[in-house]
């Protein structure tokens, strides 16, 4: 299991998230933390996970501005 903090990328986290998803082995779990702003990044991240062939295992609000998703290949 690996955890990635993408909050510093603000709304531009998707390219880095896609890059990181591509580097995982089958069965490996990845946890991503990013800022949500207007909540549109939540759906975009779920779409990206599906597009990359991963399973979205969990998606939850971490605090007032951050969101966490858990994925598995």
C-alpha cells in the first residue's frame, strides 16, 4: 500500500495521479489525498481511476478541504 499527497498540486492533480496509477502492480493498493474545492475533482478522480483500469475502493472527505480515495489495481 502506498499513500500519495497531491494537495500541493491544487486542482491540477490529475496528470500526476494518472502517472502514479500507471506505476502500480496488480493487487497493489494506493491512497490519494487531494484538495476538493468545488467538489468537481471528486467525480474527475473517480472517472480517472476507472479509465486507468483500477477499482475505486473508498472515497471520503478527509477534512474541510481535502478528499481521500483508495484504489486497487
